[in-house]
C-alpha cells in the first residue's frame, strides 16, 4: 500500500536523516531564501562549491549533490515554476520537478526521500493545487518502487492541511 510509505512531517528538512532531501532551488542553484537558503546554510560552503560546477538547472529539472554537513547523504535540487496565474505551464513544470526528483533518486538507488512543498513559498504556487500534484506524483513513484519511502515536509499548518486534503482524495 503506497499510503503507508508516505509520511507527513512538521519538521525542518535540514535535520532529517534520509538518503536525500529535495531542495526547492532557484535556477542558479547557488542558494537563496526559504528552504533553499536553509539547506545551503546547514550543508556548509562545500555545497555551494559543488553547485558552482553544475551550471544551474532549468525549471522542472533536477540535479544531485552530496549532503555535506546535512544528515541526508544527498540533496536533489529542483527548480519549481513561479506562479503566473496557471496559464504558463506551471502545473506541468511542477509535476516535472517531482518526476525528475523521483527518477534521479531511482537512478541513485535512494530509498528514503524528504520533499518540501515545491514552489509554494515565494514562487506563489497555490498550496492546494501544489499538494494535489505532489501527492499524485509521489503515489506514482511509490507504485513503481516498492522500496521507496517519502516524507512530505510541512512548513506550516496550511501546507499540512493541503497535503491531508490531497491524500484523502481518491
């Protein structure tokens, strides 16, 4: 059952001891605000140095680095779309973020993955719509990989409610 392998957690993603955490990054991959800045600060300057060599990341794609000073072994960096009203392929790009993170995790044989609510902070993606996409893509990944466990990290109560509602949909 896939639902048993999805956990909602109110936590600081930088403190989780998992195979990989997902960073809701910007296109440069060189740090920023929100979860991106927190991950860079917690991982230390080695993460920034490795990210310099990656040449950025297009929206919807994902790249991997070591976790350095984080409890997580790896960081999967993905660039979510900025919300412009929903008519600029935002939903498709957000779904691609999740699919590309799960594909990268599969290629690296990672079995525990923690994800933030990508694009729902300063990028403005509506939390309810983003949660539906996150849960749909997570369920698809879990169906394909029975060994995978996913933690959906809730930044606040509004995010938790959005995930709970999405999980309760059939």
